[in-house]
């Protein structure tokens, strides 16, 4: 018995002996979440306390990098986006957000030979599932059922007929989608930065190898991993093999003021989104109706230039939609006479510049989606209208001048109910109006 115990003790001692004096390993994770504005990939330090979080992250990372008991090999950045908008745009946004953070790190980290791994999620569906699962939102189980079991795209005969986003948007009249828009989607518009440090612990008698004080790396080029969505057919499921080219979104619109149209004044306008909620728009009107025999004239032409700032919930969802404030300038001339006294803006004859009246003011409006690519825009403006005008009377086939006056008017100078046609990549309404 004593001999057997001695043999067992020697066996255990022999098996453990190689471990004495050797290092044991564990890992330590340093992470931070950086947020972005909807539809933008530009890193903004002032947005949602990004700067404070990054400063704390960089301080911890430097401490880890210069700690002789840690080895920092690489930084992994996972970019994500919220479900609004088209898939190509979301893929572009998530990839660009991660790459923009790499540029920031390269300019602010004092660590040589550091590599970056980048993953582009597109829409961060897993993140949304976690947020919904941990919440007490209305109809939570129904939302989770769609998120878990409905494919992103359901395609029949080569056409998208249904999908996850459409079902979420239609669920209970859109109440669930609007709830997630307000509370969950902003959390998905970001990039997760994670550093896994290999922490080395040795016995007191062991000597730490000198070569572990440096970080080994063979390349500083980022490794980009793009996660592709699956295309779901009625009978089969297949994964896209070829990445589609990513195109930047482009937002513009053509519009006509229905109030002018009712007054028989044809008009057309165009609006261009320039970023961060701002747009520039211009319009032109032209009507030249007359009846010399009855002494009736309905003449006007001129143009307008606007600068607008969109704001509010709808504006954050999609450009050129929702509340807007702006300033405008107008130049125009007119000749109105319906068988009695007539009024002519500017001087008779000449060009628009000779006849010009003008108006400047401030406007408020709201652009309401009414279709997949149609909005109704309601706008009113208040300002100053100035310029010269003539009064005249028709007599015996002639027009007799009465007087020339200067107009000085402060008050409403603009009214608009416009039918707006949305143009450009990704420029369509995604709620209830045929969302893919």
C-alpha cells in the first residue's frame, strides 16, 4: 500500500513539474461603442459623448499596450446601421463608419505596428434582437417572432414580394416600428471597438521574456470582412456570392405648387439635399394669358430661391421630409387686369430686370409622405415685398396710365401646397407606401 501511494505521488509530481515556472494565460477586453447620426458615416466627437468615451478607451488601451504583462495584437471594429433605408446604403454606412474610426485611431494612437480587423454588418439585426428581447416594448413577442423567423427579403419570380422590414413596419399599424425608431434604432447606428489583450501571469521565479515587450505585426492594412445578406426565395435560400457595387445616396425632388396651378400659373421647382438636414431649392413660374378684345390680362413670371433646414422625427428618418424652416428670395413681374383697372409690376416693356418686383422672407413648412415617391409640402412665408408698379385703365382699345407707385408690404408673401416627386437613389418613403 505504501509503495503504491509513493508511485502515485511521484507520477503526479512528474506530470505537474513542466508547469512550474511557466506562464498562465487569460484575456482582458477593452471596448467602446461609438455612435453616428442617421445616414452619416462622419465621426463626430461631440455627438452622444463620443469624445469622452474615446478618451477613456484610448487611455486604457495605452495602459495595456505599455504594460509588460499584456500583449495587444489588434483592434477589431464592427460597424452597424439601423434598418431604415435601402440595403446598399446600410452596407456602405456600416463599412464607412468602421473605416472612419480606423482613420481616427491612426491619427491618435501612439502604438506602432497595430493591425485593424473590420467587419461590416449592414443592418445590425442581432443588436436589434437583443434590444427588443431585453425590453418591455408593446407586442414584444410578435416583434421577436418576425425578427427570428422572417427573412430580410422574400423573393418570388425575381421580385421582392415581402420581407422582415415590411412586416415590422406594418405590424399593428406601424406602432412597433415607431417605438423601435425612437428607442432602439439610434443604438444600432454605430461601431463597436474591441481590443482583446493577452494577459501574461508568471510565477515569481520566472523571468519575463524580453521579446514580449514589443507588439509583433506584419501589416497595418485593415482586414475587411463584409457580411452579406441572404436572398430568400419561395422554395430555396441562397447566399449572394458577388458583392454589389455601393453607391452613395442622392436626394432631390421635382415639385409643382398646386395653388399656382389652380390659378392657371404653370410652375416647376427642384430641390437638392446638401447634407445635415439642409437643402437648396429653386422654382420658376410663367403665365401669359390675355384677351385684348375683352381687356383681360393674366400675366406673371419669375423665380424663387430657397434655403431650408429640415428637422424633427421624420427629417431624421429621411431627407426632404418633415418640418422645415428656411429663408427665400423672389423676383417676379405681373400684369393683372380683368376689364377694369389694371396693375403692372415694374416698368412697361423691357426685361424682367426692368420690371422686377422682389420679396424676401422666412418660411415654415411640413413635407408629408403620401406615397412611395410622393410628398405633399405645405409652406407659408412672411416677409417684405417691394418694387415699382403701375396703375392703368383700358379705354377705346388703349391703356391709359394713371400713376406709378412704390410697393412696401410686410406680411404673408408666400403660400404653397406642392406635390413633390422624390428622385434619386434611396429617396423613397419606407413606411406603408411600399417598403421593401
